C-alpha cells in the first residue's frame, strides 16, 4: 500500500471508514491537497527553526463526523494524535510517522509554504505558526481546511 503524507492519510482512512461498501475504495482514488495561504494578519510565523521532532497534539479535520460514524471519526482523530510525529533535520530531510506507517523525504520552506517531497511527489502545506515549541500546519482539500498542531 502506498504511504501518504500529512493529513492525506487521515482523509483516506476517514473516507474508507465512512464509505465502506459504497462503491470504489477511496484508496484507488487520487487525493490532492494544496497549501492554504493565510491572510497576513493570521500568520504567526517567526524565525524559529522547524528542525527537530514534532508530536501532533491537536487536529481539526474541518468537517463534522458523518451521522452514525461519530465514534469512528473521534477514534481516527485520537489515533492520528497518538501516532503522528514529524522529524525535520538540518540536512532538509523529513521523517513522518503516522498510523499509516513511516515515510521519509526532503523538505523546503519558502515564506510560509512547506514543500515536502516523498517518492518524487511534492505536497505543500502552509505554516500558519512556528515558534520554538509549537508548529501549526494548514492544508485545504476540496474546500475543507485541515489544521494540525504539533509540539516539540
């Protein structure tokens, strides 16, 4: 099974959980996300370094749990929080661990946009906030904004 990065793993898992038996499996579909460009006033981006190990402590998937799937949805969020860790190095490499497995690649930062390349595929997310102890990443997929908060 192909490993994904960032919140894409959550979308695939949630889609599979909520659409089980309802047509084609979500894992056979291409899911794309884009960085969200926050308004300048929203951006809390300092000169703090992203280098280090970041543990997810909160996630807002930007949606309400489908009726009858509230427990699956909450369990998904708890699993993401328990198992998601990103490690950024000075050498511009990244290791991402989640409930979907472990993957590694490279990263670059341009302004507030974090670009991650894994298996020759680039994904971008917005760094909404970066301090010495907290990292907030935002993505948007088909109009749904997802916010992931990490602590060092």
